[in-house]
């Protein structure tokens, strides 16, 4: 069964038609990049999935059922820093587990493991104001993975970072995903990033937004952005889009 099924999804804001009759499926454990121009409705889609917005028509199903945030364990990583300034790194990572009433020993172990994977163990007692933007994003990622979500949604999480840091965090993300096999929806307007990360790439059009194509990205990992295959696929996606 598909982890996510989107059927004839339409979303309007008053007269503004944003998502126009969109249908696609995401399989269990898939890493899907959704790439589309600024303003095409990527964030609107994620907000609709978690029911922050009412949809105009159509449906979004998780494991074949309407989304139920009480039952479906969904994590959302935003573009902006979403750490809590009054909590330490360790407490921030633990936060998602605290609200889920996970037993104490298990919680400690998950937090320790996640801090280690994202390289924040030496900074466990630091507060967000003492951290760089890439460290803050690492806290968010560790917090999201610590809850072992069945679906992880990331909305342009690395948009603000410079390129070298971005590549490092992208590699970390892939490592975490390969270990956990969480279904990931990764939103970006960066074509290279989508080709670097995705198992599939869902290419969106300008508003009113439809799907251009869902492309399989079978390049071996770790991916080499300079390889002819990588450059070829990036070029293919770029040609398909021509947003400019
Ligand atoms: N709450 C809202 N009310 C009205 N219009 C909105 C709202 N949220 C988004 N929009 C509009 O919907 C379109 C898609 O926005 P958004 O989903 O943020 O795009 P993206 O994330 O792809 O950059 C934009 O034209 C935006 O102005
Ligand atoms: Mg957005």
C-alpha cells in the first residue's frame, strides 16, 4: 500500500487557484523530492497534508486512511529555525519524545544516538542562541528523527545555508534515511539538491500547479555531482522545468 496517496487535490485561496487537480503516490520508505518554483504551492501542499489548511477538493491519505495526527506519526522540519530558545540542544532533541510519553531510558538512548549522528554531543548543554544556523538545522533534524516518524516532511530545510554545509547536511540526512527507512517528502526549489537526494523527483509546474513528471533517480550513492550521469539528469530536470 502507498504511504501517501494524493487524489485529485485542488487548493484555492479565495479566487487564487494554487494546486490544480494533483494526483500522485509515495511508497513506504520512499525518499521523494518535490521540486517547483517559488510560489507554486509546495508549502501549501505540506500544510494541507497536516491539516493546517482545508483543501478545496480531492483527498490526501496516509497508509490508505485520511490523515489523523493523533495516530499518524508525522514530523515536519521548517525552513526557518524552529528550535526552542529556552531549551538546550539535548532538551530540544528530546522535546518530540517528551510529548509522546516515551519511557525515560528509551528516550535518553534515542536522544544520545541522534546527538551523536548529527555531531552535536559536545554541544548538548548549549542553547540555540549559541549555535550556528547549520547546527540549529541539525537540532531540528535530530529532533524529527528521534521520534521515529512514519513520515518526515522537510520544507526547504537547507535553503539558507551555504553550499558546503548544505552538502554535509544532505549526506547526514541520507545516512539517517538509509538507517531508518522513513518515508521522506523533501521540498526544494533547488534542482541540483533534488537530483542529489531523491529516489524520485516530482517536478511541479508554475501556478496553477500541476505535475510535470515523477522521475526515478537511480544514481548510485554517494552521488557525485560532477559525474556525467548526474549532470545529465540535472540537465533533464532543468529542461523540463524552464521556469524562467
Ligand atoms: N494562507 C494563505 N492565504 C492566501 N494565499 C496564500 C496562503 N498561503 C499561501 N498563499 C499563496 O499560495 C501560493 C503558494 O504559496 P506557497 O505554498 O507558500 O508556495 P511555495 O512554498 O511553493 O513557495 C502563493 O501565491 C501564496 O501567495
Ligand atoms: Mg514554501
